[in-house]
C-alpha cells in the first residue's frame, strides 16, 4: 500500500541514492595497542572507569555531530571527489536541520536526470577523518 502510493506520487522510474557513514577498522595499521584517546580517557583522575568511558563517549558524540555538520559543507564543495557525476550527486544532496539546529545531510535522496549506472552501486570515499 505504501509503495503503491509512492509510485503513484513520484512515478515508477525514480532512482535513489543513500549516503552511508562507516567506521572502518584499518587492518594494515596494526598491531594495535590501546588507542591514545582511550589511554588519555582512562588516565583522568577518578576511580570509576565506566564513568570515564561515558564521559569520553559524550565527547565522541559531540565530535561526530560536529563532523556531520562539517561533512555537509565539505560534500557541497566537492574538492576531493574527481568523478563529475558523483560530485554532482553530492553537491545537490539534500540536507535537514536536526534538533540542535545543525544542518546535516539526509540519509536518502531521489536522483533524477542522471543515468543510474553512473552512480548506483559505486563505493566512493569522500573523506577520511581521524579521531585523536
């Protein structure tokens, strides 16, 4: 029922794309020890390691939120992506404002006017960011 109403509203020939956030474990960077940020978090004064970790998780959440906002601006500039079709899809990607008033990219978008073979099913690294 829901998909039938979408087809009737938008037509059956619509193409979609999805913006995906991925955390990547880079195996070629090993062997791994405790990350520096985790060592710093556990070295903070106090006896409760769970409280220290919760505090660090809050810092990570704020960092990720800031990164999502910067990604919205970064993607629109399109300086890293060389493929002109992917660059255009990212430049026109819709955004939304979250509860804190921060603009971030929507997770899904309808893409019209481009041959879907030019961007569907392609994995493109836009930017890699380290957390330290």
